[in-house]
C-alpha cells in the first residue's frame, strides 16, 4: 500500500502510527526478524514501480505476539528531510513461497 501524496511543508515532529495484527497463530513470528513488515516514506514516488523512487524506512515498529491481536505500532518519526510536499508512506510486506503470514493494518494516523 502506498498513500496518496501529503504536503507536510512547514511541519515538525510528525509521527505516523497505526494498529496492526498478524496471523494465523502458527505463522505469527514468520519474517519478523527478517524485515517482512516494514514502513517507508518517500517524496519522489509518483506512480508505477515503487523501486523507481527513493525510500527511507521508518524504524521502531512495535510488533505483537498474539495471533490477530491488534497492537499499536508506536509513533514512528517522519525524518525532517521528508517533511515537505509530496510525502507518501508505504507499507511493505514480504513473504516467500515457503512461509508467510497475513498482515492487517488499520487506524493509520499522521500527527
């Protein structure tokens, strides 16, 4: 998922937060330490293939340990360098043909 463009010109201390859950129970930990569930920001993505833009990962996402139990991501600071027009944030999910889980995201908020 990639958001529409957002103008954060003149803003400071902006954080992204969301609630998220993974499952089923047998797959709750699949890929957590491998970076399968990440959040990114860009100011030069327009459309098409995401790898045509420059992205910065937002680190520090809190992960839950209960299948389908929604937890808060915590406040993920948007870097000051990205606080300008055309900011987009993206949720990136990875898996393999050998292992995967489902990742659900809701209540996305910028403040």
